[in-house]
């Protein structure tokens, strides 16, 4: 019996949700996958899977065994990568999990440049929002967090940022430009919907004096739980919104949006790349992180430059 092939077949059956799907993923016939798993069970002297006509599920023994199999196969793959990366061009699949707003404004703009630089590294990107993202299932998970974030994860800081106030030139010509935070009470404000409850108070933080803040009582004309909706509405002249400066970088540089109340922000943010808790990091992950950090910081510097030129 090919022990490794049987272990891979067993893991794939659970990952894909059945023998037929595992067979397609492994480019084998269902009969071969079934035999490999059966041989593994015979070798171990215990049943790993409950089989029904509709689904398969793990036995108690199978659940514990699967956890160990994942570690063994992952370490074996990483050992192979470590050796091959020293002798061959960087290649392989890089799995990335990213929430929608970061996918649109941070990740998507750098994909083409990265692929041109590393054409044999294939990107497998999942765009989804998770309260507790399955970090162990991906090579990199992008997380945007507040300055006070203290998550119990292994993560590399990509960039620090601030959330700035933005409006279109057309809106400011029509409604005037606020010169102090309290002026926002007389403006059309476009705000991100809070997670719980709805507050009309908007806290502004002084960008350079960390202890200084002002609470302004505003009545937003638009609440939304979608950052792109707020950005588009601001571009169209609907009012003043706030977003992370790197997300607005292209609009600031083109002049579609301009920063208002330049000394004030609504939050301090950090972009992290969370990593699975394994000691070995494939070289393809390292080069992607390096590229991500360099490109993101360039975008922020460009946006800051555009703000100063306003």
C-alpha cells in the first residue's frame, strides 16, 4: 500500500465532501480513491469514515487521525518546497483569503504586476467576510483592524493607515468646505453603518495629537454597510464620507475626491497579513508578502502626496 497516497486520498475525501469529488480533485477514479481509503483503514485496524449514500463523516478515530494527517502532509509538502525552491523557479499555488473591500482596493490592483514578476506562482483567492477567518486553511489572510487590534494570531504588519474625510470637488463647490469638525453638522454625511446600534455622533481624532478628539453630532443622509457604496456616493457628489486613505488613493490622485479637514481623521487602522501557525513559510508566500507591503506603501505615499497637493 502507498501509505502517503492513502493519507492524501483520505484527507481529500473530507476536504471535498465525498469520494467522487475527491476523485475528481486527485484525477483518479472513484474506485481507486475508495480502495486507498479502505486500505488505510485495514492498515490501521479501525474505521475512519462513516459512509452513507448521501454523505461521509468522520468517526472519532478518523477525526483525530485527520488532524495528524494534515500536519504530516503539510510538513512533507513544505520540506519538498524548501528543497525545490533552491533549485527551481518559484512556482505553486498561493491561497489567499481577503474581505471584499480589501480584495477590490488592495489586492486586485497588484495581481497583474505580481503575476508578471512571478508567472509560475498561481493565485487562489477567496473573497469573503468572516468574524473568525479560517487562517489555518490559507497561506495568507488579509485583515484590516483598528489600531488597538490584539488578535491571537500570527500576523505580519503590512501597513498603518488612517481613515480620512473625503468629498468630491463638485459637492464642496455646492455646499462649501468645512473648516472645523463642528461644521460637519451642517453637511450631508455618508457613514459606514455601525455593528450595533446607530449613533449620530461622529468622533474625529486629531491626526498629530493622539489624545485630542472631537465628537460631532451629525444626522447622516446615508448609512451603508458597504464601503464601495459610500465611496461611489461621495464621488457622485452626495456628501462627505470617511475611508482608509489607501482605498481612496486612486480617486485622490485623479482629483475625483479631495480630503477635507486635513488635520482630522476618524480612525487609525492597520493592515495585517495573518499566517497559519507553522514554522516553515514557503518562499512564494515570502515574495508575495514583500510585494504586497511594497506596493501598498507606495499607494499610501501617493495618496498622502495627493492630499498635500490639494
